[in-house]
């Protein structure tokens, strides 16, 4: 059996899964320190369905810790960004177009150095060790504790990034953490560099958060291996999470979508996940979230690492309702819903209160919303349904019918039919779909490279790319016999010489728990 946990801004959900069957499910308020909420959720699971610690094969957690830290610009490590590319790329240095408060929060410092490659692997200029040593002296004097290294076309050839890390590490010592762009982002220098800088700024926080999550699970007596959810709905182990915290940013929406696929039996559909603070809308394709194909803005910064194509709006169970129901959200009481909503004895009118007043949900003390008029309740619920339907329409890529599945505890705010979209699928255990998605997550491997394909070599190059993605999934912990290619793109790049073609392949397989040490 597995335990899946999802830590949201309002609630912490936990499920006990026996294969794909939900054996127990609980929802608890997210605590201010987060870990307390996890311990309470695990205790509630034990009360609902007693289990032995030896029965649990693995614990999977989805968390919003890292994206929250970035958005709020807090607990970020002093970070230096070193780019290898001179004499090219000098016109747009690192941190260009970043929000100033975010750069200030991480005390960001930018350095340009010689190096980099062309798309076919040729060097732009040789690495200059003395130049890097001078940069290292300034980095040390500035107090930066984390370094992000990026190089032009490093996903094609990572050699110079690795050499630069070796030189800088020797100068700065073992206490400085390094993040390399070829391990994090895709083709596209600025966006890949930005993702690497964000990862570097979160490295110190990652260590404390991961250790805290492990402690909270251990405090419940569990000895099973612990995994965190990634942006694409697959898993990473604790060591990987310490190195690449940026990979957790969209784990909440992806877990909900993966859970929706299991609960509804639909592998191609739109998923509407209504939480306490926001509503996230995404599209499932063959059981996995459709990934964003272009740049993704994270806290106002352009990035290009793996992220699901999700649109979010400020509507949830804790959203404030004003103007006699005509205005819902975007502000929310968040995790304070259980104390501030009218039905829980508070004084704030929330979307949950409106759903209870309309008879759509039985939550808390229904008598405390008896004074609300049916007209105001209907108006607020119509506003919610219209806004959610509009987001679903924006996510469609064709006129073909697209089933819509509603999950999340806040989905009680939605009607049986969405305007213009037909009947809404609301499966059993919809309120904890996010935790279910975490519990059934698999392991992935991905490559994204530009190849120079000579005449007659296309089939060989494609086979090599597919095999590399499979090998990466197996190296990440997937059972070899279960790995398959779930996404493959081949895009010729006409403006580059040598019949250049960008190939992206993603392989997914089941977690090989027998290979994981307890």
C-alpha cells in the first residue's frame, strides 16, 4: 500500500491506497508550520483504517513550500548567476527583466564569462579559468551561498558547465551549492538560465523543507521511502528534491489531474480542481497533464522547465463574497476557512457559505447562513460557474467535445452542468484527488536536444533519443519492464545549418519499490 499526501494552501489531504483503490481518505487544515498538518492527517488515516508501518511501501508528498517561498520572496539564499557565452550574449545579462524585489530578496549578482557552444557542439570561445577565479573571488566577497551556472546550448554539450563548476567549487569551497542549467531547463538560454537561478536560490530552503517533511513522516512511525511529486505528475526521491526544488512548483495541479484520471476513468479530459484559494484548470492527454509548450511565468520570471499547461483563477472555497454576490474572490481566507467562514462561527462571507446557503453542500452550521438571500447565493454561484466555464473554454484546442471532471473539496461550488460545456463529472473521492494523484505517481525520464541529422540517419537518431529517455527513467527508479514513451516531438529548425532538428522525448514507468532502500 501507498500513502499520498498533498499540502495545499488551505487543506492537507491524505489517502491510503491499495493499488488504485482508496482504502482511506482524510482532509485536515494546513497548519502554519505545515508539518503539524501532515502528522495530524497521518494520524487520522490510522484512525479511519488501521495499518501496520510494514504495510506501507512508499509515502508520496506534493507540496507548495517552494513556489510559495518564491512568490513571497522569502527564505531565498544569496545567489550568483554565472553565464558562459562571451563574447556573445552580453547585451542581455542574467536577471534581465526580473522583478526588482525578487532580485533583491536573493541578493542576485550576475557574472559573464567566456565559453558556450553552438547548436552543433562547436565552442563559441574557450573557457578562461583565470576569469572564473576572479569571479569566484567577488562571489565569495559578496556572501553568495548558491551559484547558478548557465552556458549557451549546454543541453547539447554540458562539458563547459561541468568544468566551470569544478573551477568555482575549488575556489569557493564545499559549502556553496551549485545548480547547472543543462540539468534543469530546456533549449532557450534566458528561460533556462532563469529556471536555474530560481533553483539555486531555493537550495538552502530545500534542505530544511525536505528534512522537515521526512521528520514529520518519521514522527508517525513510518519507515517507508519518501518521495516528492514533480511538475509533470511523476516522482523524485529526497536527494533529487534537495538538488532540484524547482521541480516541485506545479505538483499540486498535476497531482489533482492525475488523480482525476484514476477516479473518472477518463484519460483525455479537462480537469477543474477547486481548492480553498484557487481553481486550477488543465487538460489530460493520455492520462498525463498537457505540458506548456512555451515559456512559463513563475513569480514574474520567464522560465522553460517542465510545467503543466494550467490556468488558475482566484476562486475557491475560502474566496470572499461581496457586493451581494456579484464579486467572488480573488482574495481568500485560505487555511483560516475553518475559523473565519460564517458556517464555522466566523464573520467572513465566503464561497463555502454561499454553497451551504443554496443547499449545495452540508458543511458546518447551516443555521448561520439562513439570513442570506437566495438571490445573492444564486448570483455568486452563477459568477463562479461562468468564470470557471470561461477558463475551460480557453484551455480547449479544438471544437471536439471535451469531458470536464471536477475535483477538489471546493468543487461543491460548481453546478451539475457548466454553461456551454454540458454535464460535469464529479467522481467518488473527488475531494482528495490531489493526494490520490501523488500516491499513484510514476517515474519519468526526459530529453530535449537539438540534433544535426545527416542523410539516412534520422531513424537511428530517433531511436537513440527514445532510448536515452527510457534510460533516464530507469536511472530515476522506474521498473525497466514498465517504461514506455508517452510523449515525443520532432521539430525541424530551418534557420540553423546541418538539417538541425529539435527532439523531445518523455518516458514514464512504474516505481520499482523493491530497488528502493528503506
